[in-house]
């Protein structure tokens, strides 16, 4: 073991011993400080792009700030536009929001971006299901993704993008479950995997503001059957920031770039533009070859 890793290990183990005994959890927290970074990702979520509050220009300023971190690509975990899902949303309003998104996307077109669907992205008020703008297929096209759920590989990591928006809000449908089970089974032991969903699969903040995956038990059980792999998860939806750890899997809920939907906020907010106690912001995620990651949240003030 290298010296810096050993010193880190001694500190963690000593702390655990002081509490009574060295736990497996403490041993798993040992991090090799000489680990090699594989990728750096800019994670944005809940952009909720809209024409009001000068949101498009503020969004572009946020993107410029993220670019300064020298990232490799973007992950976007949904609710890209303000809202198309309500019954009173017209075709013109839905199209306006997506036009804003597509225009803003040209501001960082040099970067790849992998997205998933948010619950507010779909226009369900179309006159019929055959309308070209109805539902998920239209959103898939706007986001430039291959399907409502999909996976891909980059460097030492396998990425899984889920569609949380099914019959029960925050759940996977039967087709997606079967696909996910096969996708995980196809990965070799010790595979580094990052899973992205809109709704958190498992989070602490959902006890404050709701919105957890309704099938968390199914997904957690599935992950446990693949405990030979190194799985981490990221999400949005709640506009709150937290980090949960369960059965060796880390779950990061990374706030919202729009904070209080680009608005000043209300009396329950801890700061201007904040949602409750979470400021608007984005995450920079460093992924390492050993399957560990570092998730850092950066508040924005634009």
C-alpha cells in the first residue's frame, strides 16, 4: 500500500476503532489518493428552461462556468424545460420551451450530452396520441438521445440512463426492468457503472419533499445481486442536495440548476433563488479507474 493511502487508511480505521471496532463500512471508505481519473463530467439537472426571468441567458452563463472545469461531457438528468406536462399547456408554449432549449444547446454544441427524461418534459395535452409532439418520442428527439432508456461506455465506465416516468411516477416499467436486468448481467465483475435517473432511486431528501422512486426496493435488490460490480447513481427532480449510501452503492441527488425555477424563492428558502436549503447549482463528477467517484456540488449566483 502506498504511503499516502496508508496514512488515509490509518486515520479512518482509528476513528472506527475509537467507536468500538473497525467496521466493514470504514474499510470501504479507504481511498487511494493516487487513483487515476478516467473522466470528468458536468452534471446538470432540472434546468427548467423558460422565457421568463431571463432564464436562457442565465443558463448560458452557468454553462460557461461549467466549461471552466475542463469536463469531458455533460450528463443531464431531466426536466430540461420548465413544464409541458400540465393540461393547460398549449402546443405553442411547449414548442417555445423546446426552441429555447435547442437554441441554448448550440452554446455548448462542442460537448456531447447524454440526457434522460424528466417528468415535466412531455406534452401530454396533445389532441391525440398520434400527434408528433405527444409524449416521450418527441422529447427523445429534442434531446438527441437514442431511446427513452439506453446505455453506453466511456473509458473505464459503463453508463445507464433510465426513464423514471411510467405508470407510477418514479418507476421502471416491465420492458425497462427486463432491459436493465440484462444490461447489468452483461457487464463483467468489477465493472464501473454510473446509473442516471430523473427521480432519485434512493435519497434522504425525499423524506422532506417526496419524489423517491416508488420501486426503490426492486432496484436496490437488483443492485445487490450485482454487488460484484461498482455501482453509483445520480439524479435530480427534488431540487435538493443529498448523498445516500446503501449496500455499497452511493446515491447522489444533485440539486437543480434552476434552483427555485429561476425565481427569487419564497420565505421557506434559505437564500435568493434557493429551494429550501439548497442553492441552484451543478455537480462536477470525477470518475476514477478504480470505480470510485468524487461528486462536488457548485452553487451558482446568476
